[in-house]
């Protein structure tokens, strides 16, 4: 965008307690959420995600 503003990247930090979730399932679901993020698709922005499963 010449002379204007743009959002070129989004960084998300997620810390979640998910009863009964394994680390593997949590990782799978956060990967799916990141890859299917409609906001990053609309903005055509790079998205990064730090996801932590809390016990």
C-alpha cells in the first residue's frame, strides 16, 4: 500500500486450559486454527502463534 498503512503480520499468544486435552490434540487444533484463520486470509497477513497448554 503506497503511502498508507497495512497489516502485514499478526502474532497471537494463546495460553489455554482445556480439560481432557492431550498436548498432541492441542497442537493439532491450534495448527488448524492458525492455518484456517479468516482474518489473516482477508488481510493477506503472515500469522504466527505461540500456543501453550496449561495444566
